[in-house]
C-alpha cells in the first residue's frame, strides 16, 4: 500500500491550497481527485473570472458576513487573512484587481490562471496528483483512519484532509461524498440546504418577466405579514420565481424563516407614493390624451416588465390614459411599490453556488482544522458548516481553512 505524509481527498481550491502548504514543508503529499481534471468549480467561479476574495480589510466586518459560524474562522484568518491571500497569489504569479463591492479578481480576468498557479505550486513541491481516482470509503479503527479505499487501490497516510466540497453544482464533482466520509469517522453533519440559489414563488405570473434584470430595486421580506428584512440592489425574474444578487444573498436565510414568507418588491424605492403619483400624472398630462395605459407602463418601466405589470393591474391595457381615474392611479402606484410574491422554497442544489450546513464546527479545532474525534483527520473548504455571501467570501473559506489544514 502506497504511503504518504499527507493525503488530501479532493482537488478543488481547498484541497489544492492544503496540498501546496503541506508540500512546502517537504512533505510527501498526494491529492486524490475523482474528476479527470482539478478545480472544475473554481474554473466556473465568478462567471469564469474567479472572484477569489474580498478587499474588506476590517477583519471583524469580514467575519460578520459569515453569520454565527463566522467566529470559527478567526484562527484560520489569522494564519492566512484575505489580505495575505492577495499577497500569496501575487507571489505565485496571480496579480489581482478590485471591483465593485470590494470583489477581488485575478487581473487577467481568467479563473484558469488561478487554478494553473495552484497546480504549478503543487508540482513544484512534488505533490502527487491522482486524477480520476474517486475515494469510496475510509477505513477507520479506534478513532484513527487506517487507509482510504478507491476503486482499485488503498492509500495510507499519517494525516488525511477531507476537502471534497459540498453538494452544490454536483456536475463539478461536489456530490457530498465528504459528508459520508466524515460520518464514517464519527462526525455530525448539520442540516444541509442549497444557498446562494434562486428562490421559487407560488405565483406563476413571474414567468411573464422571465430574464428581466432590475437594478436599484428594494425587496422587502415579510414573515407572517411582518417586515423582517430588506435588500436593495439587483434582482431578476425567472420562469419559476426570482433570482439575481439580492435574492441569492437572501436565500441563505430562507430556511431560518419559518412561517408564511413573502417578498414585496418595490420597483421605485427612491420615490415616495406621493412623488410617484405626481410622476404618473405628469406622464399622463404630457401625453395629451394620446396614450393608452400600456404606453404609460412602458414610459415608466423596462420593456421586459410591461407584460407582468399589465397582468397584475386591473386597468385594461388599451384604456386611454385620460380616462384613468385617481383611484386607478393610486392602485397602479401601489402595485409599482408593492408587488407581492409568496415564497415557495429554494431551487435545488444543482443550481446553488454553495451549501449551507456541513461538518459540525463543534467537532473541529479551529486553530488546526483537526478533527476532535479522529486523531489523524482534518477538514478544509465547503465541506465544513461554513458559508458566506457572494463577493469572494466563499473561496476565502477554502484558502484559509486549506492553508491551516495543510500547516504542520
Ligand atoms: C457557479 C459558481 C460560481 C461561484 N463563484 C464564486 C466566486 O466568484 N467567489 C467565491 O468566493 N465563491 C464562488 N463559488 C463558490 C466556490 O466555488 C466554492 O465555495 C469552492 O469551489 C469550494 O471549494 P472546495 O475546494 O471546498 O470544494 P470543490 O470546489 O467542490 O472541490 C471539491 C473537489 O473534491 C472532489 N471530490 C469530491 N468527492 C470526491 C471523492 N469521493 N474522491 C475524490 N475527489 C472527490 C471534487 O471532484 C472536487 O474536485 C462559486 C460556485 C459556483 C457553483
């Protein structure tokens, strides 16, 4: 049986970072990767541009973006902070640029460059990369991993790092195997949910605006009729609900909100009802009676929204604007400021950017990423019960926990 100092299961960003770090000590390191190629999810990250971290420099503010579980990351971030990450990538040949929302991308705008740089470092440190080698099981005895089992072989190591990712976007190789391995070693897996994922609505009329991308809108969240949250920014209608940045970020919280969950979309959040009413009346006056209701809607909203608004409004689309009553104007203004949608759950793991939930953090030492249950087992990356919003926060989990797990 071939034996290594450190054996890493999974060749994504967390596994590659762990391998690079472990290899830098001169250790004999191997990665077992089930796909034919490494880092498939990393390659599609940031729409192929890889938003690999975030330039928020206040560590407390950075960590607060991960919610309650974020405090687990203090120790890993003290070993490799987001700022250190930018420096590390620069040293291995990846210059970066900062964009909107403090998002950091490789200056080349190409995720392949990030992956290539990591693989190059692994090669430099003679990490043995075994592709098309899915791990099937761990052989565990007395809280100690004896070896791992693949289709054709068994491999032994002093230290094992599980970096198999979560369950999101399974076509990239992250099919949740790491949770099974963790359970074989005696670990608890917290409840798993898709996160950073589109949200379904009960209303089917959303499809009338399918693909419509709205900027500068406000989405209010109502639980049993009470406002509990709001987001301002970009959202999109889909065939079955809503998506886009503000919706994706809200999706991670949806499982916590038990009760009747509704969205109220304000298409004109910077205008009060009075100002919007005056604006509508101005449009009507300007048209000198030549416009119909559909023309009025067109003058106020993006073209892709017109069908949906006509469907939701009681005013006939061909009604001449001079016959629209004050009451109808008031209802129209109310509609533009409060389109109600009933949440009907999240879309599936197939379309989720990350997984919420994972290996329970209570069972892992945050200073080393070492299991508190199994004496030669470590974890890194999305397999852990950690997830953040979009903006480079999720890859930062991988870099810092991978670096920590690979350290000796
Ligand atoms: C479309 C999309 C865009 C994204 N964009 C961004 C972004 O711009 N910024 C950001 O911060 N985050 C982004 N993310 C999230 C980020 O890509 C993930 O958080 C990150 O890839 C997780 O890394 P990981 O190494 O933990 O797991 P993965 O990247 O999932 O890698 C795990 C690896 O383990 C392998 N594996 C699994 N099981 C086995 C097994 N049994 N045996 C051997 N190997 C196995 C898999 O094949 C895979 O190669 C995006 C995600 C998606 C889906």
